C-alpha cells in the first residue's frame, strides 16, 4: 500500500486507529500554541490610533481578540496548498468587540494606500509603527523555527505510528 498526501494518510489512519489522528492534531495545536500566545502578547493594550477610542464596533479592545490554532488535514486544503497548522486572530464570542479595530490596525495599507485623505492619513500613522501585518506576522516569525520543529516531529511520529500499525 502506498499513501501520498496528509489527507489520504489521515483517512487510512482513521480506519486503523482514530486516536492516532486525534493525538496528531492535539500535538500540532499544542506545538503551535506559543505562536498564538506570542501574537496575543504582541497586540498593544493602548490604541494605535486616537480615533479608535470610542464605544462603537471599531473600538480598540484587545481583550475582544481571540487568537487560536487550527489544523487542517483535508484533501481540499492539500490541493489549495493550505498549511496544516494556521493561527487565526479574530473575534472572541458572538457579540464581541475589538476584532474589527485589531484587523484594521494590523492590515491597513497592505493592498491599498487609502481611498480618502483620512484613510491615507490613518495608514501613514499606522505605517510609522510598521508595515502590515503589524502584530500577527512579526510575532509568528519569532516563533516559527520552534513550531516548524514541532510540526516536523509530529508528522514524523504520525508516519512512524502509521507504519507500525500497517506492519502489525
């Protein structure tokens, strides 16, 4: 039997022993947790722009931003070239605030320089702090070598378990 690709390997492993796949996902999530923590710690508590201090939907509230680790072992993700592990920074809770402001502050100016004078001024002010992505990517880059080692180790362990189960 020859298996190529993580999606087919996990499907075959689930048929043999579903706990191996569950443990691999758990190991990947726990291995990438330092990146999620670094991203969360990289979010400033003070608003990067004076105009984000208000009570509306785009108010600066970093406590409303949740940073999670997701794993993806699907065939569709494999075809698209999506990574096995991803870090997602977004809203915490159904009616939370803070996520919109965080995403604006983190990514403003990545694709465009602003359509209005106010938008251009906002992007200039944010770019004084750093280019987009200002908070997520720099924190993730610092932790990347460690996480790559964890992912390699988890995949190696998954392959060894797979081979051992097939031989047995």
